C-alpha cells in the first residue's frame, strides 16, 4: 500500500507532532492578542497548514514522490505531475503554516508588551 515506508513514518510523526502542537496552541491561545481577522487567519493557517503537510507527506509515501523531500524520499521517484503536485502541497502547506505560526508568536509578543493578561482581556472596559 505504501511505496516508501520511510516517508510513511515521516507522515506519521508529522501527524503526532502536529496534533501535539494544536493542543498546545489551544491552551495558549487565550494569551494571543491580535485583531479578530488576524486571529482567525492565524488559527486557520496553522490548522490547515498542519493537515495539508500531513496529506502531502502521506501522498509522497503512497506515490514515491521525493522531489521536495530528498532525504526521506531517497531512492524513490514518481511521475512528473505527481512530483509537482506533492511538492506544491508540501511547500505550500509549509508556507501557510509558517505564516500562521508567525502571527501566533506576534500575538503572544504583542500581548506581553502590552501587559495584557487573559483575565484583564475578559473584564469589561
């Protein structure tokens, strides 16, 4: 079923680490201080980026695509269209996820500089 077992392990570990990261984000999220639109953008970029990366790695494991992942994909090749599609998914999801993490960290830093605690934010002004 899976052409590249090493890539399948990579996909599995990505899913486990991504799930752990999502749990941590869920706990820490109340400390993020961003506007409503930026918070929504950051949240969905992290979620979609993590899931898309897992899908890209799983596709790579099933098809043997390795252009974007030369270490885990060493010795495997796939058709040109599949290689391009998997590379686009992996690289695109990485870029989306990175932008989400940057917004998340910016919201944490902004909150720290402003001295806003979750308790203060929930109080009426």
